């Protein structure tokens, strides 16, 4: 039976779900209504008046428009805020409402894909902080997908994975994504450091909170003159954002670009660049990521993404394995710091210290971090078994704990532990 990967773009406005059969390279994005120009599912719920009946997406908007229920939007913002929502005199937990929305929307996939055939589902969100991770974990406890087949990522990483699956010439230079889908304009610049091995990809994000969607920027009576002033403001902003940068490809996201009000801006963007307009880049990027995790492509070996939540260096140590000295990996750079850890048990060859090898991906030199083991009982060589546990406090800081396990019946454990913080940059 075929296996499928799913990319779920979860946001406060219009969420999107893309899916693909593994290695098929043909992705579909779910749409509730073929007549709706919006591609995706409005992230809203509506409670019918007087009864505990809930609608989601387009139907929720329709019920609220008929004044037959109470519409609840901005579900993620409310969930992160944590305050209860009062509807018809009853308090509701916003996380429960968000869970309800995700469960209902995922049901759209089950009509096309058997949940047992889902190899991985990737949730992509604008930012992944501690609160958002907690919310996503609570959602995962309630959906009909095994937790070990679910991963999270940010829009930055979705952009990277979408881009590297396009023709090579599209990311020969930097790629700029202009996101004008929500409250205000955001830009994401993806660029590559090709002087490292592997090639390292980065995404830099800038928010322009003073450039809101046209309907919020133009007050009162709409006129051609007001649109022209907004176009000129957008042109100046984009021109400054592009200054000194080699941008070869541009992706325009959102309904903010759907009308013809920004002619001057679009003409400037198209000067010597390739410009594409789309609405489901994030969910497709998440889908590509899921496929690459299961069946890595050649480019995954030669390129790596370093986002703000990614570990900035490789870590490992040398030890003897089956009589030969080998480098043993602890954690690779590019993994998310909040979900990374390592446990390793080994026999200390000699001496009274352990050396961790750190290889930063910012171009700086490989170095050795020595963890001294004062108080380790005096024993013959290769008669001390140690447990090394590593976890991460941020994308640049590793915490290492070493425990003396003794050596079977010959030498009992002293119970001693040693700890050290190690920088990855």
C-alpha cells in the first residue's frame, strides 16, 4: 500500500493542508469549497445559538453570517493567551476549541487517505516558542495519528524545503517570499552559504507592521488616488528591503497581492527576477519536509537548513568500536534543539576526562571540549563504564551530564556525576 505525507499550515486566518503520496512529487491542497477563491480552510469555529453544536471553516462563517451562531476566530492567538472564552454565558478553553478545529479539518484527509497509510504529518506555524510547542503537543494527544509520525516546523523551514525542491536555477541567488496574507506584510529572504560543507541555508524574516492589508490601509471611500499612494509606499518598502541583495526569485503569498492596485510594485519586482504567485507554499514546504525525512534525497546530504530553532553545530566523540577508533555522533546540526537529546554508554579507555568534539556550521574551526572527571575512582584502564546524557537549552548551548556506572560486579558505581555546558558556536 502507498504511504502518504501531509503538510498542515496552521495559522489564525486560513489554514491549509497539502498531501502527497511518498515520492510522487505531485501535491494536492485541500479546499472546502471549489467556488471559494481562498485555498484552504478558514481557521474559525461557530457555535450554534442555544445548542452545543459547532461548525468550522466556511460553514462556520455561513452560520455566523445568518446570525444563527457565535463565530470564534484567531484560535491560535486565544490559545496562546490562555484566557477562557465566554460564549452564551459558558466558559470554553481556547485550546480545546483549537483541537476541535484541527480534528475536524483533518477529517477532510481521511476521505482520501487512510490514517494508517500516513507516514508523517508536519505541522508548520509562523513561530515555534515554548507555548506554541505545548499547544501543538496537546493537539497531538487528540488527533488520530501516532505521535512518533508528527513533527513541527516554522514557516522559515517550510520556505527552505519548498525552495530546494524547485529547479536549481530558482535558488541560484537569494529567494524572497513576500507574505501579504495576514494582518501586515512580512518578508522572508532565503539565502545559501555555499562556502561551507554542507551548504547551509538561512531564512531572514522582517515584519512591516505599518503596511497592513489594503482594506485596513485605505479608510473611508476607496479611490484610485489612495491605491496609488499605497502602491508607492509598498514600492519604497520593497526597494529598501531588496537594496544590496542579489534576489533572483520572488514568491508572492496572500490576497494582498490579488488585485491590480500595486502595478508599480509588481513592475519593480519583475525587473530581472522570476516572480511567482501562490497561496500554499507553507503547507507544500511542510509536505516536502516530511517526504525528505522518510526518504532523503541527494540534496539533503549536500544542503542543510539552520533556522533560529536549529542546532548550530555537530557534536560527537571519538571512541573505540569493535577494536577501531571511530567518531560517534551525539546530535547533528540542523536538528531542532527542543526535541534533541542523546544518551550514550561507553567504557572509558584511559585517563580521567571525556572529550566532546564540536564542529560549528558558521565556518569557525572544529574544537575539542574536555570534561574533567575529578573524583572518578582509580581503576585499571577500560574498567570504568560511563553514561553520557546530552540535552539542549537553546540552539547554541548543550548541557552534558556524565554518570559513573562502575564496571559490572568488579567495580561498583560511585554514583558520581559531572556536568558541563558547551557552546555550539
